[in-house]
């Protein structure tokens, strides 16, 4: 498919995908290979459970 044949949405998605790839290649994941502390993991689990229960955050 050529760019001239793409819809605006398809072109936008393509650009978004390419930008995400470039940023990932350039910056990578700074936390890759690190372990999360048990207390932080527990806080995240509790936050996810509260959100699933309908609790709102503002």
C-alpha cells in the first residue's frame, strides 16, 4: 500500500507506530532488568483492585 492510498486514520496510525518504535529504540526501558520491591508491587495490586471495585481517583 502506498501513502497516497491510505486514509487519514491509517496514515496517523502508521506515523504513531513509527514514532513509538523510534522512541523505544532511542530510550529503551530504563527499568529493564530491575526488580520491583515487594511493597511497591503490593501497592500497585491494591490500587488496581480499588479501581476494579469502582473507586475513583482525583
